[in-house]
C-alpha cells in the first residue's frame, strides 16, 4: 500500500513551493515507509509517491513514467488480477517490471478508461498526460483507498493526495469549514460521499473517475455502482450456496497474493472467522491472527477469537486496551484523518493494526460482511418495527415509559437485554426521522436543533442521492449502508488505522463480483424473523464452531459510557466551556450531566462532540 500526491500548478512551481510539496510527500511516510519517489515535469507538474512494498519488492518504483515520458502514474492499491491482465497486454506492451503498477500504466495507455472496469482490487491513482495536459483520477468501486482533491486559480490548478493533512500542508492556508459537513458529522459521524470538512476540498467518490484538463470543465463520472437487484437471482438456493462458496473462496485466495506474509484480524465474529478459515485452507498452518480485548467483559471478544484460532490452528496474538489515551486519538485525527471522525472503534482498530504490524505487512479484514449479507442490528430493528407498530399506541407508550425510566447500563448491548430494549425504543423514535434512509442518525432533527441551532438544517444528503432505485425498508438500508456507511466510516477507519502502522488491509467481502451476487439474492434468503446472515450460515456452517454461529452480534465497540464518567467527561466539560463553536454549550452540559447521573447513556453522542472539539482546538491552535 502507498501514499500518492500530484499537482498541476497554473503558475510556475517555485523552489520554495517544490520544497513544500516534498514535505507533503514526507507526511505520507506511514503509508509507505520503504521508498519515496518524486518526479517534477517543471514548470507546472510535481508528482510524489511513498511505497509499502507488497508485490514486486525490488522493482515497480513510482512515480512511473511511460517509455516515451508522455504519461506519469502515481498509484496506491492492489490489482489482484494483474497477472491475467498482463497476459492480455503483453502483445501490446513490453514489460520491464513484475508488479501490478506497470500493468495499470500499460492498460490505461493502451485501452484508456475502458481498462478501469477490468480491474479487480482496490486503488486510487493519478495518471498525467503531459502531451494533452490532462489528469485522470480514479478510485476503486467500494472506496477502500482514499483520494482527495482541490481546484484553485479559477480551476486552472489542481492538487490531489491520499490523505487530508498533506494536502492541507501543500495548500498552506487556512481552509474554511463546511458547516453542512459539520452538521452531517453530528448526524452520521462522518462526511457524506464526495465531501470533506473543508469547503474547497473534495473527496473523489467510490466507483468514480475524474478528468481534469487545463481550461476545460472538470468531469466526474461513475464507472460502477452498487445495484440493489434483490430477487433477480433466478436459480435454486442450493445453486446459490455453491456460487457463494466459489466466489468467496476465490476472493480470499486472490487477496492472499503477496511477496510478504499475510495475516488476519480475528474478532471471533462470523466474517473474520470465515476469512481466516479459508486463508488457512490456502496457506495451512502459516496464518497469524490478531485480536484486541477490553477489561470490561461485555466489550471483550478475545475468548471467541481464541476459540476460532484454536479451531483453525493459527498463530494467535492478543493485546488488551486498558485505558483511553487522548494522545492516540489526537494523532489519528490530526495526522491521519485530517478531519473529525466519529467512530470510536478507530482506537481498537489502530491498536490491533499496531499489533499486527509487528508480525506481518498484510492483513485480511472482515469489512463488508454485514452490509452485503444483512448482519447489522438495525436491520433486525426494522423487522421488529413492523410487529411493534401493530401494538396499540397506549401499550407502546407504556412500554417505552417503563423501559426509559430504568437507569441505563454502560454495558455493551450484546450482554444486556435491558440495554437492547432501551436501544430499541430509541431506534423506534429515531427511525421516523430516517425516511428516506441515508444512514443511522445519532441526533434526530429535534436534537440537532438543540445542538446546532444555527446550522441544524444544513446537509449534503440531498445533493448526492437521487431516487435512482425504488427499494424500501431493509433492502434500502442495506443499499444505503453499502453506499454511505461502508466507505465513509468502516473503510475510512480501517485504511487510516492500518496505514498509521504501515500495514495493508484487504477485505475479501468487498470483491465486486461477490457484492453483485449478494445483492441479487432475495432479502428473505439473507435474513429470517430473528437474525441475519442466514445465507452465510447455510453455506459455511461446517467451517466454524457452532458457538460462533450462535453468538450475539457484538461489533467492535468501545466502552465510551464508562470513559465519560471519568477523566474524559472532565476534559469534555473543560473544552465545552472554553471553545467557541456552533455547538450549544448548555445542551452539551445537560447531556453530560444526564450521562454521569446514569439517566441516559449518552456516551456515543458525547464522543462526537469530544472529537469535534479536539479537532477544532487543534485548528485554532494553528499547529
């Protein structure tokens, strides 16, 4: 895995500016600690690359120039089918290297943008055509690899980069905050696809290409989209099981291709356990697995992970998070994410990445299993809503009042029936505001008005989601989670956390053929009245111990409730008093007081505000 940087400047790139761009490339060191390359096609072009060598360890240096020096490529990712593509290109191109970088360069030169849909893998790249003065940017189908860009000088200049902090450094001026993205962050925990916290900096969306050319209109166009074609599969369930097993097996096998050791994150849940099982099939007895635990038992999954590791026969490593370190959060937000990020599981993901980096350079991860095989708890809540809404209104009100009156536990919901009931009642209240569904809300519209009174109505959601597919209920939730939550939260988290420790994370559930297949099956094949992932269970039941299939879904949760009753709460209160922002201080103080007194578990809501305050304080300090 790598970090990339590219800029075309309408005005001449001065020595001072070139030095700053080199510094931006240096800031990508964690994404590629082994090699650095820069190419300047002065006076207007500078291109940089940091490399983590996974395939073709001794060649494939970047940026890579074509033979005639017309084309320049800087690329981050892995193309898993590059051997097949190379065979088809060898009659058109004389290859000098063994890796996938030159295959990508050759294919783009020989076949143009038509080559991109042939790629299987994850990528973000910039291809510069020196003759036409034209830049092509591309990002993989599901958004595993990041790419940000900004236009300036009346759109006559462009800068793009793998991460926001080096891009901000290259611009060397304070950027205005996008208040619509601030409001979206409080609602959802992340910026929506295509946007960032900064008004003039954009994210290239997953599955999109961008063409920029001097003095021409910038074009962004989708080359692939998730299509919710539930029920279009026209064969038997037995045939579907056979196809699923083949697709999944092939996906894991492709992601084992590397010239270095490959390990796996192992939570003891269904997704990571299945991946580890198949990885061990292809490389018996050599797989290393990695797990993070917590002192608080309701959040700890290490016992399940150990059971799976012993069942499969992996070399298993475990570490425990005993305390929250503010410095760890600040490093991840300030120097890697570059903007507020609301998912607290970023912390254990970084910790398990740090553990894995001591043993391997590549890890397999279970991301995507919940979105494409209907594993999330809010899908179950939607199913229960149909039953619950049939109850008399008086009975619903009575149940809600009774459950809400009981002091909230700080346990994980997987270990507390009361917690599940309280979360369900909240979800029922919230779901009426989630139509049409974009993503799960943390703050409903009334709470948003209390939290951000001046900007609570702002959002980017209406700009990016046309009513292109008529899908409802659980089908829409799965579709939107795959389109929004997966790239903006899960994949962003895994990329920044793993790259912070210079390891590459690969996700077999994100193979686009597997995704298309999963979304062609009837919803009823994915879930029954009580649980999801039914198709996975029916297909792979013999691969894992029965206890893994029976266990409650837990998720990679963090004990925020407990943390905010201690020093974290004191830190938040202090920042709330000192920092001026669009956030209403009295509302935050009220939430914190209710949390500490155990009237409400506001841990996740308080975390959003805490992260925002930390980021804002950093911005105001000018560091």
